[in-house]
C-alpha cells in the first residue's frame, strides 16, 4: 500500500472516530443529502451532459456506496464508478449494482484507471473538507471528465463559530462539560471549516473548471458548487 494511502486512511480514521459506526451513519443519512431538491439540481445541470449509450458517473469518496445504488435506481443505464480507500467503508458496501464498480484510490494523490475524457460527470459529497489538499483530486477529475463534463460538489464550508455551534451551545457552555467533549466539538469545527465557498470556486478555476453555480444553504454552513470542465 502506498505511504500516501496509509496516511490518508489514518487521517480518515481520526476524523470519523469509529469507522464502522460512521459507515452506518452515512447509509442512514444518505436521504438527507440526496434529497428531491438534490435530484432536481442534478437533472438540471448533470443529466443534459449524459452521453449515449451508457453515461459514466464517478462518485469520489463514495463511502459505503449508497449514492451508487440511488444513481442506478434513477438511471438504470448508467455506469457508476465509486472511488474509496477507507477499509471500513469498503467493508460496509455489500453488493453493488451490476453497473457499478469500485476503485480503491487515495484522493490525496489519485491515479485513477479511467482514460482521459471518459467520464460524463463526477460527484464529491462531503469529501473535500476532509482533505489536507484537494488539488491532485481536482486535476485528476478534470483529466477524466469529458470537455463540458460536470462536477457536482456538496460540502461543509467555512462559517462563523457562533453559527457552527448554534445547535451545540446549550451543553457546550456549561462549566461541567468534559474536556474530551469540548475538544471533539472544536476539532470538528476546524475540519468542517477548511474551505469557504469562494475557496472552492478559486480551486476549481485554477484546475481547469468553470463554476456554473455556487449556492449556500443550511444558513451558510454548506454549499453546492457545480462546475464544468473547460
């Protein structure tokens, strides 16, 4: 196993705390991320660039592969490619749809087996905020996407501490709150506030994309960014 992948797995294990439990949480909360609004936006921006006879969609950091199942249900003729390196996520996948595959690659330094300009669209859902640097991934996605291919990003973005802690404040600001609990909350704050929405746009433009939409939601704590390979 390459040293970079070992480092990334250690980073993810630290970030997710309990890998098996987190994999199950990702399954349980998938419907909260991939809502009907999400699919409406997907229909608007992504479906028009599907190629015939079999569109190819790549899911970066696919986790337990839930999005691949949802994608196959909605678009049976599609070929889905999930990229994942965390062992506990791979273990939690179970049987994938017949038209899906998994590529075990480290997104900090990915070397994806797809040919240049062979992918119609890519998704990164709550992935980039976990990365120390996403530049190699962005360049690799740009390489794999067809000209005009779409990149759909859904992620935590930088927000004021007061907004981030809004639903945690009652128990946070008690004298008896344990140190371990405080540290966990503030470590997550740093991890979830790695990039701003503007930062994501800047990184995309520097790696061969044009931003088509950049929309904040959940009081600005999340963002949806859709870009096109130029």
